C-alpha cells in the first residue's frame, strides 16, 4: 500500500502564532469564510442545510453581496459565474431554491448527475463556462456511481484531482 508521510506535531502559543512570519497569504472570496482557491467543505448531517448554505453563498457571490457579514472581494474582470454540480439534489428542488433566492440565470450553469467517471464533461464545462466558483453537492454523491468508499485513499485521490482540475481552470 501507499505510505502516508506524517508531519511532526508542533505547538505554538497564540502570541507566537499571531506575531510569526508566515509564508504566503490567503486570498479570499469572502474574508475568513471562503478562500479564493482550493476546496472548502461544508459538512453536516443529512437535512442540516448544507445545500441551502452553499446556494446562499453562491447567490451572494454572483450578486456581489455580503455573506455571513463579509463583503466579497471583488477583483477586476470578475464575472460572478457559478457552476453547480448536482449529484444528490433533485433538479426540481434546486430549481425551486434558485427561483426563491433569485439566482441570475445568466450567471450559473448546472451539471446534473455528474460523477467522477465523467471528468471530460467537467473539464469541457469549466473551459467553456469559466466559473469563478464551483459547488459540488455532494461529495458522497459524486462517488455514488462507483465502488469507491468516500473514506478510502482512492477517494482522497479524487479530491486531489478535483483540486488540480479546478486550479488548472482557475
């Protein structure tokens, strides 16, 4: 099997952490809430509102509105486009939420029933639509049509592939 490397544990006081020199900086879509790059996971039990939170956040991003009290960081050339990838949410439920929240139909596209066996469709959509934010609903759902256990090393490989793919297409 594959051997994972483990970083040694280190401890810092709050003071030392806050006043230390850091390598790099974090750029944000919503400061302290959503980084501009990488993957962010919204976790919780079924029915706890994860999808609604993600749609609300995406709606605020599209419209340039504050989310959880944080104003979006607006960059030159910003389009506000969002790609929703639905694998758990039924399209009729998503449609109702999109209408209720007043999502601008010109600023979002939807991939329905996408899973990790269809990377070519994801890449073509990213290349064509050029979203600034991609919402996967849900991670378990995009693995559902495979024999992959969501806690397996193979699932982690898919997360890394998602990160690389999203970075490649900005």
